[in-house]
C-alpha cells in the first residue's frame, strides 16, 4: 500500500550519456561490461540497479519487485559513453593495456564499440598526479579557461551523441592530498582562485565545477578533495545538480565496514587492525607516490573511527592500532590481494584473531558501482534532488554528507538508507524492521 505521495520524477526517456573522467581500468571495465551485457553475452553481476530487489510493505504481502521495475531508471540500451584522459588510447587499447578482461571473451567481440570511444583531451597537471605522463592534454592560460573548455566538451558531446541527459563519474587517478582552505569556501573565492591559477584548485575540481555549471550530476570515485568543498556544494545546491562521493567502496573497505559493525554490535573489543594490499595496476603505481597515497590512506583510515566510536566505548576501541598499507607489486596487475589481520578481544579480555585474505579484482568490483552510480545519479537529477546524495553512501568509502553530519559507514545501514530513499521517492512505507505487529503481546 502506498503511504505518502510519490515524488514527481521525470521519465527516463532518450539517451543517457555517461562521461567518465579517466579511461583506465575501472572506466573501460565498466563500459566493456555494459556492452557485453547489452549483447547478451554476460550478466550484470554486482549491480544493485540491474539485479537487486526491494521489499515493499509487510513481510506478509510478499511484494519484492526488482528495483529497476520499481523506480524509473535509465535502461542499459540507452547508455552512451564518452571520456577524458591524458593518455590518448581508445577504450579498446586501454582495455588491452589494463588486462582486466579476457581479450578473446570480452574485448575482441566488442572491438568496434570500444575503438569508437576516444578520450577527449584532459585537464591534467602532473603536479597533482606525479606518476603519470600525458600527451592528450588541454592547454589554457588559466584554470578557468580549462574549465570552460570542459564545459564546451560537455555540450558538444551531448549534441553529437543526441543525449537527453548526461552524468559524469570521476574514474581518474587519485590526486595528491589537499586540505580544504579559504579558496574552497565560497564560489567567489573558488572562481577567483581559478583565474589566479591557485595551486589549491586541482583538476578534479575543475571537472566538478564544469559539470555543475552545465547541470550535469557528478560523482567522485576517487578519494581526492573534489566536489566535497563548501563552494561546490553550495553551487550544486543552488543549481539543483546532484553531486557526491567519494572513493568507490570496493574491496578491503567494504569488508571492513561489514566486520567492524559486527564487533560493535556484539560489544567485542578491537586491539589492532592491520590492513595491507598488493596491487600492480596503474592505480597501484600512482598510489605508490606518497602524496597520492596519503589521500587514499585518509579515506581508508576514517571508517573505523566512525563505526566503532572509541569516544563512546573507550574500553573496547579506545586504543586500536590501525594501519593501512598499499604496496605496488606489478606481477599481480589488477588482481589485488588485500590482507587484514584483526586482533579482537572478548569476555574477560581474552584475545582472538581474525585473518582475511581477499584475492579480489579491483576493477571487476568497481565497474558495477560506476554503473549504479551513473543510473542513480541520473534518477536523483530527474527527481530534482539537487546537492549531496547521502543516500548513495553505500557506494563510497568516505561518503559526502551535509555540513555538521557524520557519515554512516556501516554497509547495511547504508543499504537500508538507499532502499528507504527509493521507497520514499515512490511514496511507499518505510521498512523499519520493527515487527511487533506480527505478535499479540496482550494489554500493557
Ligand atoms: N578499482 C577499485 O576498486 C577502486 C576503488 C576505489 C577507488 N578507485 C579509484 O578509481 C580511480 C581509477 O582507478 P583505475 O584502476 O581505473 O586507475 P587507472 O590508472 O587504470 O585509470 C585512471 C585513468 O585516469 C587518467 N587520468 C589521470 N588524471 C586525469 C585527469 N586529470 N583527467 C582525465 N583523466 C585522468 C589516467 O591517465 C588513467 O588512464 C583511481 O583514483 C582509484 O583510486 C578504484
């Protein structure tokens, strides 16, 4: 039974252009994956928008449609792709270079599709990503000029591809660590800093500014400071553009945000958590630079603090030794190994250990997240939900939230938040998991 009234949502008609900043391992695995799925040769495993269901009403009602049958989402057949990258390789060449997908099974059969995706010249500056060289790069006197060139790209892509709507997902390398400063506080200061080529304005912020100015939703899949600064948050809210991030929650952190709530819910203590990774892709090479690693480290370290609340439970979590390491190890390519050693303690303080060794595939985990984010950001935009998309925290290591709020990191709280937002959008009752209505407890 519908409860509140549904929110008006513009229909998902016409083509949805998905522009990725970066055409590396994650972006090409996403695009090639969608095309293989469209041609019927693969399944969208890992994608909530394509495979997930949502329970509606009471458990006795047995209503659990597919999410894509419940909310009006863009159809995979209507997606068209574009990208920017300082490396001029087409999506086909990039796929082969990254080596994530099997060449004969998933790349060659769609070679025509991948060869047609040529990256537009990027706004790229080596000062922000030290381990990369780029030749396919825009030139301009000021950062404002570069950002204006991005706006032009966005408009031209939309017209050339006959798109009805666009969405942009940052899938580019992790930039160096930047702390929010005075130039990030107001739009006026931000735009002045663009004109003055201030170093506090990173390329990623120029893409975010350009997207918001063009009314295009923008999601940040990397941990660098980007659309999560007050100037851009205010601009997005004013212009009614959906924004959010940051840092796709794929491997080790996904596991961390499942295990840590388990310890806390059972009041088990944690003495130490040592997390290390080996990976050999270009992302690993970029993260081998200490300044890019610091950005990633902050994003990975934050989650335990928020979930375990050491200030509330000092005896259990007040003294955790938490360490995160990423080691560049070329032989593994995109197949990352994430090790966790967790020292916990239980009743009367007796110690125990848990070891997790996740032999994962980074881009295989990230690709369905790019798809879901593109599709849900487009939904948010059609539902006129401008500004920060906290309900999509589920996808991020460091979810962006309104000023003054702390982020929810627990994966299952995030999932509930996401599904309840979909119910709210469609005017369905919230699922609270209370359940007393199924029992007769007698008079009070
Ligand atoms: N794979 C995962 O599980 C995962 C999880 C969380 C975050 N991420 C982040 O996603 C991003 C992409 O990862 P990847 O494995 O595809 O890396 P990648 O190195 O294969 O691809 C990144 C691409 O971005 C390009 N690039 C760099 N700066 C750019 C700029 N200013 N404009 C346009 N393009 C630019 C690079 O040339 C490269 O082709 C990284 O920041 C990574 O940290 C990945």
